[in-house]
């Protein structure tokens, strides 16, 4: 990464949000007529249901692709200050569903993602209780949470994250060549939510996620 000589730190804000939309189909009532001269007649009834997830920020729905924390402008942002950021999900589908959320945090410079910078300095406060953090799936860069109970259509989950802080250490991280490690870089937080139907929930979760929640 090309670094500048010590100068005021500029930390940009760019949040991405993605919600997975899934359409499922169930086929029921399949009946076979007796075999008559090598001809079989089948009847089938198709019932379509939908699974939908939307992320909410401080109780306000966030459309797919819209930045989180859009209310916070760059000049107002202060390193070391904790900002309230309450994130939850809404079931926008037509059936009960189990939900998983994956939260990613990382830094970029003008050349893209910088893996030499510490994602641990992007401090996110996660709220467990109704949510469970899966430590086996989580890393320093990614936190994976599961909602313990299915969410009914139109209902919201409880909050899974409630604040964001950029550690003050970024202002003091200086390399041997006297450059500021975090000068001009941007921190990113990406939230991805996905869900599966609660009907045959264990099988659905195992198929989609490799395990139950």
C-alpha cells in the first residue's frame, strides 16, 4: 500500500448491505392413475411461498444496496467515538423463517482491500440473547449470528448489533518509515442476511447452512 507522510487521518464510511431473496416451491397432492396400455396420468398441485429478508437500521428498513449510516457525514465522524447503530432483520416473506446474519468488517485503500490492516480496530457491539454467535464460522473479519426462533411474516427480530466504534489506535499506528498506517483508508462493514423456511426446519437449515441453528 502506498502511504503518505503523517497528516490528518481521513477515515471514510462505506457500508454495504445485501439481503438474500429466495423463492421456494412445494408440490403436493401427486396422484398416479392405474397403468392403462402404457399410459399414466398424473395430477399435481403447485403451491408457491416466498421467503424474504430485509435489514432494518434503527427501526428503519434499508433497501438493498443502500448504505448504512447514511445519516452520518464524513466531516462529523470522530475516531474513538461510539455511534449507535441498531441493526435487526424483518421477515418480508409469507411464511415463518429461520434467519442467519453474517457481518463482515475490513479496510480498503485506493488499490482495494488491504489485508495488512487490523479489522479488530473496527469495533462492533453484537447483542446476544435471542441471537447466537457461531464461533466456528466466525473469524476476525466475519461474525456469523443465528436467530434462535423462527420469525413470523411481517415481524422483526431483536437487535443483533447496536453500535460502531473505530478504535483510537488507528490515529497512533505509525510504521517504521514514520507514515500513518490508516491515513486515507476506508473502513467497510457489510451485512448479509439469509433465511430458510421453518417447515421441516432442521432439514432446510442443514441443506442451506450445513447444520441447524
